């Protein structure tokens, strides 16, 4: 057999599997029902406390906290802002928001203690917030959310309504990421697409499936489910903490993760370097620090994303009509499956043709992640080095 035809056939077969047999990941159709408080069950509403870990978030913390204080939620709702030793006035800004807002009494600002060995920085801040939120009586739900997220006013009500309606222990939203600059438009939708491919949301949401995960920007978790799962301490050293929490909670009960249209991250990415650093921080962790898995990932990405367009544009060189046809069909499936994610970000369908370029850049980020691990650089959160688990043997 012509080796070009064989390689093209493998690529096309891979795309047939991804498009039709890989958990419908690419449809981007896991969304919260529209509507707010009207969807909530009758009777007293469950109590909720939001925990917001923050380190040097002066530029945006007021925006995040105001969006939480403005929630259209009639139940008992409180907010704990954990200042993780910021040196830019984050805590002072948060207290200013509380004093100026008509619902400011809902907001409590606490400072994290020195981080013990074995913790990743963000997880220690979250654990501090959970401890403060449950100091007296634990709320029924905890809302774990990032400090760069602006919440839709109906967001909390919709999360609680989903948890109540389906009896869920965890409801998680992958918030809309900032996507306005050229590098963001190229790489952010691809990042969301690749995340869904790694963790197909319909499979996560199926109690019969072993696939588990979550999206850390916005997670509503039942307090008792978190306690049964071992609390935040159970994931204290995890770099990919959201997916680790989703897996821990799913062992206790049903979870759900979806895409958000209204709740979004307002933190911009300052060019390619910012996005590169975000991915390189954890990509090799996703591969369990395995050189064999890294090699397989490199070959797989080349086969799936690079080969189809390469076969199409180099047809005069290889001269194989069959390889050309299979490559074009694989590229067509690749393009088709990327369209729903582009629609979510309100971008032109023509951008689907750039997915191979994004794939090549993410391949580079993954290799760089392995390089950084080889240099012995540990997990960091906002420039704060942690002593958490960065290697399976640790």
C-alpha cells in the first residue's frame, strides 16, 4: 500500500471516530436552561457561599465582587474573598466594594495563613475560604469561582436550579474566555475545543460513564458532597485542580459541566506568550509526566491536525489522488466539528480552517511543558511557587 494512502486513511478514520463516536464533544450543546429564579424549585432556597481566591487581583476584583453581590438570588447568599498575600491592595479594594455596595454585608474578606508543604497555592487559598464559609454552619452549596470572572445576574439561580432539578452534587460552567485580540481569536476557541475533546461534556454528565471533570472558573458544589470527597485537602497538590475535583465528586454522586454564554472571564491574554504560559503550565501534567504519552501525543497531533491539510496542499508532490481525497475528507470533518465552538464565540466559520495552525502551536506548548518539567519548575499560582504534586512519584 502507498504509505501516503495508509497515513491518510488513519487520519480519516481518526476523524470519523472523533466526529461520531467520541461523546458528541464537539457539538458544544451542554448549556444551562435559559431563565433565572423562575426555574427554582418551590420552597425555601438553599444557602450558598461563594469562595473567591485572589492574589494580586487589584485590576479586576471589584468587577468580580460586584457581579456576585448583584446576584438575583432570594436565598441566603454570602461571599468569602480570600486574599492570598497580595501586595497590590486587593483586600483593600474588596473591603471598599463591601462598604459601598447596598448588599456589602454579604462579603467577608479573609487572609490566608502561610501555606503548608504539599499544597498548590490556589488550593490553599480555596481551602482557607471553605473553612471560613463553614466556620459556623455549612451552607448547602459552595460556589467556587475565580477572581477574574464576571457573573451574569441570574447565574447563581440557574446553577442552583440545575442542581435541584437533576439532584446534582456538582454543577460546573466553563466560562466564556476573553476572545477579542488576534491571538485570542486564533487560540482560545481552539483551547475550548481541545478541552471538550479531552473531557467530553456529555460523557462527564452521564452517571454511567467513568469520564469525569469540571471547569474551575465556576463550580457549584454541595458542601456535604465535598466533605465526603475529602474536602479541598484531597486535591491539595493537584495542578489541574478543577478536573481533579470533578473526578472526586463524581465518585460520590452525579455531576454536570457545560458551556457558559453569559458568565465570562474578563482577563485578557497579552499576546501569544500569555496563552502559551497558561497551557504549558499544565499540559505535561495532563500526560501524567510520561515520555511515552508525550511521544504518542506528538504523533497523534501530527496525524490528526497536520497531515490532512499537508496532503491537500502538497498533492503535486505526492501525486496520490486517494491520499488527497482522504486528506480532504479528514480536513472537512475537522473543520465541521470546530464550527459549534466558533459559533459560541461568535466568530466567522472560515476560522475553522485555521484549526491546524492552532493545533501546531498547542503541540509546541505541550513540548515546552515537558521541557519546563524537566527543568524542575514546580506549580505556580500568580507567581507563587507551590510544593504540590508535580510528579506521580512525589
